[in-house]
C-alpha cells in the first residue's frame, strides 16, 4: 500500500512540475508598444507565410504541362508494371520530378 501511495504522490509531483514548465513556456513576452506616429521598421509577418512579393508567379500553362508530364510518366510506369509485375517495379520511383 505504501508503494502505491508513493507512486501516486510522485506522479502528482511530476504532473505539477510539468504544468509549471508548460505554463512558463506558454507565457508570451509582451513587447512595448511604439509611440504614436512611429512606424515599425519591419512589418509583422505571419507564421510560415512569406510576403506575396517574394513568391514567383508561375504561369498556369507551365504547371499544367508539368502535371500532364507527370501523369504520362506514372501511366507508363503502371503499364510497365502490368506487363511484368514484380516487387522491384512496384516500389521503384519513377523519373518524374514531382513527388508521388
């Protein structure tokens, strides 16, 4: 019974330490507000989003050609597998630059 009680107490202690550590890590640091009329040097960015000016614009025709080429290569790989099925062909990569 004492071992069970000791295990429960240690578990509660571990839970309390974990909660304290999580609370300390999750607490956000507050930045001082800039004075009126002062503009920030760098605009605030969003997480994993780059500004639209840095993203290159690719014509839709180029993307469609890449997709059509990828589909043709995948179909050729499937036909090759159907002609002589084996595990090596099933798990091999195609020569398509797009990821399957």
